[in-house]
C-alpha cells in the first residue's frame, strides 16, 4: 500500500441521506485515531459487548425459520448487552439480515437503538455520490466510481451492475470506508480485528476488557481468514450451525478432530502453534524449477489440472502443525476446494494464464487449509463455540460461554508467562537466588494471579447477570463456590434489583446469607440507644429495593397503592410506616404491623397488643445460653424476617419468579402463599382485562394451588397438626392465621379443602368429639340441649384425653381465651383427689357449655324466644297504663331486659 499509494487530505466525510455519518480513511490509519473518530466525534456510547458478524456475502441461502431465529437472536443480544456491531456494511448476503434485525429492533424498542458500524472498502461502494446527495439533487446527475458510470434521473434510473461493487446497507448507524487505493476489492485485512481489540482494551474499566466476539454465518475463504485473525487475538468465535459452507465445515471438523481436546494439557500444545503467512511464499512447478535439496522443507500437492506444485520454505512450526493433523490434511484440502471459489480457469485461452490461475487457486486452498489447522489445534479450538438456531438455547448463552472460555484462557496464558519469566529470572540471576527469595517471588506471582482471577470472575459474573446466563455462570464462574468472587453481597443486591431469580437462588444455595447482607453485625436487633438519630434497621433495605425508580416501574402497581398528594408524579417509599400502610391496604386491617425501626419498637408494640408470648419464650430460651448460641438464635430469627421481607418485596414489585425462590426458603409457606394471592387479587382489580390481567390470574392460581399442595402434604403426615397449622396465628406475618387470610382473599378452593373443613369442625365442637355425624351422637346432643347441659356429661361424647407422661402433670400450652381445643390441659379435669367423679362431671358440664355449638344453639333459642316474646307483646299486651292496670305488663319488662342485654353484648364485641 505504501509503494503504490500516497497520502492526501480528503473531504470525503459527512452524513448519508439516511443520516448515518461516514468517513473515508486509509486502511493503515492508526487505531487510536479511528477510536477517537468513533467515540469522540461520532459520540458512540461505550458498549458492553463488541460483536463482529461475518460470513456469506453471496451464494447465501437460509431457511425461513433459521433466518427468523437469527434476526430475533441478534436483536436480543444487541439490545440487552448494548453491543457495538461490526459488519462489512454492504447490502448483500448476511449483512442484509443484520439490516433487517436493526430495522425490526426500532419497532420493538423505540427508545433503544442498535449501534452497527459498517467497515467497507471505499473502492467497492456502488453509487456513493447518490447516497451523499441532498434533496436538491433531484435533477439528472452522473456519478463516477472507478470505471463505473451511473445515469441517474429524478432519483431513479437504470444502474449498471459492475462486479466488485455493492450498495451500502442503509440501516447501519455509521460507516468506515477504508481506502487502500484498490477498487472492486472487499478485503480489509485484519483491520476489523485490530479495531475491536483496541476498543476492547482502551474503553475497558478494570482488569477484564470489554468482551469481543465474532459470529460466523455461512461464509467462504475470506471468512476463514477472518476467523484466523480473530482466534489469533484470542477473540472467541461462535459458529451458527446449519447456515452452510464454512460454518458447517468447521462444525464437522470440530467433531472429526475431537481427540484434539485431549491434548489441551499436553505441554507441547498448551501454547498455539503459529504459522507463517503463506502469501509470502512463492509457488514453483517442480517440472520447471530446481528441486530443493531438503525434502522436509518442501510441501507438494497436485492442482486440479494434474500439475505438481511445491510450496517451499515452510518453517518448523508450520510443519509441526501439519504433522498434528496429517491424517486429515488431504481431506480438509478436498473439502476446501468446494468453498474457495476459483477464477474462471476454462475461459482462458492462453495455457500459461490458465496454469497461473490453477496455481493461484491451489495456493488459496493451501493457505486456507493451514489457517483451518490453526483454528482446530488444541490450544485454539476451545475458543470456537457451535450454536444451533433451532435449539431452545439463546444465542447470548453461546456468546457468553465463548467469552468466559476466552477470558479464562487468557488468564491461564498470563499465569504461564509469569511462571516462565520467573524461571528465566531464576536461571539467569547471578549470584543464585536463595530459597527465601524464590519463595517470595513465587508467592508474589501466585497472589497476583489469584487477585486477577477474583476480579475477572467478579466482572464475568456481573456480565452473566446482565445477560441472565445462569447456566454458563454456574458451570464456568461460580462452580459451587464463592471463593473466587469479590463483593458477593453487592452482587446479590444487583441480582435482586435486576430481577434475576436464578442467580438469587444460586447465591443462597452456595452460601450468601440475605440477613448478613441487609442486617450486618446484628443490626436487626438494634435498640434506641441513640434517640436523637432517626436511623432504622430497614433504611438500607428500603433504599436498595424500594427505590423511586423501581416503585414507579410501568410493570409494578405499587405506586397506585401508595397514598400521597395528587400533585406528586412519582410515588416513593422512604420509611417503614409507609410500607406498613401499603400492606394493610392490600391485605387487610386484621394484619398487625410488620416493619419496625428498632427491636425495642417491635417488643413494645407486641406488649401493647398482647402478643408477647413467643418473644418472652424466646428470651427465656436464650437467657441460659452462651454468647455463641445467642448469636446463632438471633441470626436464625433475622433470617426468618429477611426471607419474609424479600418475599413481600418480590410480590409487591410483581417479580413473581423471584417470589417463588424466596417462598422455597421460608418456614411459613402456606400463609405466605395466601398473602401473595391477596395482594395479586388486589392488583388485578386495578388493571383492565387484557394480557396483564390474565398473567395476574395465572399467578394467583399458582400460589393458591401451592398453598393447597402444602396443606395436602401436611395432612398426609398428620391431620391434627395440619388443622392446627391453618388456625395458628403467625407472628411473623402480623399475627394473622392462614384461615383468616384465605377468607379475606376469597380463596374458595383453599377454604373448601378437607383440612380447613375439619379445622372449622374442631372450632365448632371445641372440647366435644368433632365427629358427631352418627344419629346416636346427634340424639345425645339434643338431650344435652334439652337438659341445659345437665345430662351432657352422661350422654355426649367428649374428646379423648391424651396419655400423661409418668410423674408429670400437663401444663397449659395455649391461651385460655384462644382456640385451644388441641391443648391437653383443658381436657383434663381439675387435679382434685377427693370427689373425683363430681369434679369430672362439673368439668365436662363446663366444656359442653363452652363449645361454639352450645353457644350458638343457646343464642339461636334466645333470639327465637325474643322474637316470639316481642311479637306477643306488640300484638296482645302492648297497652298504655290505666287506672285498673297502673304498671306495664311483665312481658314488656322482659322484652326491655332482653333488648338491653343484646345491646350491651353488641357494644362489648
């Protein structure tokens, strides 16, 4: 290029009719100048991924399904990773599909656009002047580009097609038009590779550069060359299986040469075997030239015409690579002949010209063959990933897998280089290093390598969360350990805020404690030691998870529940009081406060509400324990609370999959699932009937069925305990019971469950035997009611008294004013040694009248009597006093007494 061209200042830059900026630059321009043009002048935003898409420019056919999947995959990867895309920029073949993907993305997400830079050859752009022309150029114009002449009239005309020229693809955002003085030639060498590598290194922050990846679809000889350039720079390559030609060729030969994977740990093949550029070799016909004196430096092969051609001066490394694939070499060359399209050899009448073209074709095949061998060798092949668009996996998974492998490979190579440098330093050092110095240098190398690996793994994990690539992260980064991860607590919070439930589940599984993340150093049990400072233990939790941006998301209806001034556009949650108000609005007033600023506030509230039993019991349990046991008990309680808080946060934010993760780690899952149905039903009433409402209904059904399945399993294990579960007040959820929340949420399927029905029966009969379906039992109850309970101890069947442990008296386990039918203490008659029979009779008489059935029956009889008495008084005895009857009748007095009693009872309750 330097020999046949000269530099000159050009004004060939500006904007095309599409609005995309372009610039004509020399092919050997320094990379820092190109980078300044892209990010300084054109103001391209810093990408999180650099993606080159190379492949077929002609003879390019894809099935409709593969084409659609490819377009959707490119849109998905480009948008979620904010990728910078490089193509050859011409409106032909593969780049046409990329243009379709860019155009389609504009209609999917209007506010986000894909940045695609076309790197094209200046001398191969067709009708460039027309693209640059403004609206005033509607008259007839003539455009010259090399030898091509285009007649244009009113923007439309007949454009002659010249080989080696193509139109630019109009959906790209920028164009770099490379000029090396040639025309009708698409080759830009390794410019794209060097540019991607430069941007990756310079624009990166930290140890890990911006990820670079190359996507290969179909392709020919130039694609093999580009793959060689990329793999030589440790850029991972993803091959689209089923797209044809080069892509399918590499997929086949990666399988044929599978045994090379076993040699990756061989010291001879740990480092890539480099090859000389074959373009510098001079082919010589054996019949017309002097034979080389050394046969081992000569590579002979036959051309398609039968002549034998010798490529001399192959170095030892190239021979080593060929010997590695010796049994495959001829087969690879044969298949490459169908990919490397030859010039029209038969059209040449001159035999010399014909033979020259044959030799040139054979040289191209040999050149491509050695580059294929380079790509297939053990140290390089791991950077190639094969992806099938017809599979259920995402293209982003394949790309991220390639990026991880390439990054880890670079780390291993850097460590290998450091070790070799240390060995050379040790051997050359005079005087000889002492053992202490050698140990110091080795420790330094190991420490630095470990630090770099930790930073690399952390940055890769952040990238994995951005792409939601959990499978690759588990396989290549986490590997069931947090040893190589720095700042796991911050990463856990990022996984929460980005709604990555799979990552949250994996973090919890391998050891991240959410209570340590949000309540470090026993912050959960903080007290009012500093009354002048208004710090809450939930400040950090609310700040990170209930941010203003998160609360006002369109997918979240939480903002519609928060009460604020009508003029306020954005709702927010800044304190626990607001959070408690939101939950009471969504769940109901029978829910007590859940969030408190300090532990003392929570204790005081429970004392005032009369719910101190469990807290007192917990304190009594921990009084006699040592400090370590107390911390463990405190941490267990903090874990229960934070799992509840994270579950409620996920439901309020409409992160359903996230809520399912936390539900699996909770103690009181049935109550939590029922609360989720209540909140989601409240949300569903606030949206119109469309796809969103349908999703809410599906989620409601899921959580209700989850609660039913849980109670099914409990009932199979122990039916009595299952009944107690649905009736038990749960302090963790504001002293609400499963039956209460199910009734509030109108969960008919749960309420109709046999366990709930049995629980209601237990409440109804209390200390009486719950199964009163037999006629004998019903008759006994009737006799008991007729005798006002006096005959009940004789005829009515009561609950069985549990067997007492020897030398132990039963103690009350439940409050006397609560539902305590399952408590063995009330079932026992008073511990009186004398008159045991009479004592038992009185005890059973009291239990009969204490049952809900007896109370209801007496209330029903009393009310019926009141109605009859009231009616009789109004109809027959409601007369004003006279001289003969100076006072009111006794029926009227009794009616007034009954009405007064009913009024007092209503006021009391």
